[in-house]
């Protein structure tokens, strides 16, 4: 179960991230700069953003919008297959996409778009610092079994 899903269902469950596999610092919105007058999150109102429904940017959109004084429903989301996300942006079928820097940029470059042609809005730079994939332990487990948590670190 995703932590965001778990925390929504059990908001009072104390937990501890004992190991972060990677951070979300490179989660971003990407949009073509050449044709776009989108320079800030407010400019996204009325635009179409493409991402798969399970995409972290799609799932975190509400907090991104809130952090930037934008109504969450101010944009239209197009739920797309992951293999189509960058293609739709490069063809101009959507205004923006969400994704990770290291995958979206490579996919966009493969489709003929360079980083210089893009406006990139990293979520952390717009008020949304998120954890990435992490190993989570309940406070109760960590308190009762500190040797297991430390053993995990030794094994990694």
C-alpha cells in the first residue's frame, strides 16, 4: 500500500520513515516553453495536464495546487498510459505533464524536445517537499524492536 493511501486511511497512526530510497526533489511539471505562456502555477488554470492516474505528480496535485493558491480543479487531467505521456506533450496534445526529471526529460529528448525548450516546475521549489520511496515502520515497532530497524540498516 502506498504511504499516502495508508496515511489517508489512518491519519493518526504514528510512523517513522527509517530509510529513504530516493527523494521526490525531482518530481516536476514539464511544459513546452516555446509555445507556452505558462510561467507560474497560476498560469496552469484552464490547461490540460497528462499523467497516469498512479503517477505521484497526479496524486500530489492537490497539495501542489494548495501550496500555490490554485484550485485543484482549475486544470483538466488527462489520465494516460505512461508510454504516451511525453508523446502527448511533444505533439502539443496537452499543455503539461507530471513526471520525474530523470525519466521525463530522457523521454522528451527522445521525442525531439531539449531541456532548453521546456519550462520545468519542480514540486519542492513550489512549496511541496515530498519524501520519495521509503521504508516505513510504526513508532510502536521501532520502539519495541530497535535491533530490527538497525539490522535493516546494516543489511542495506
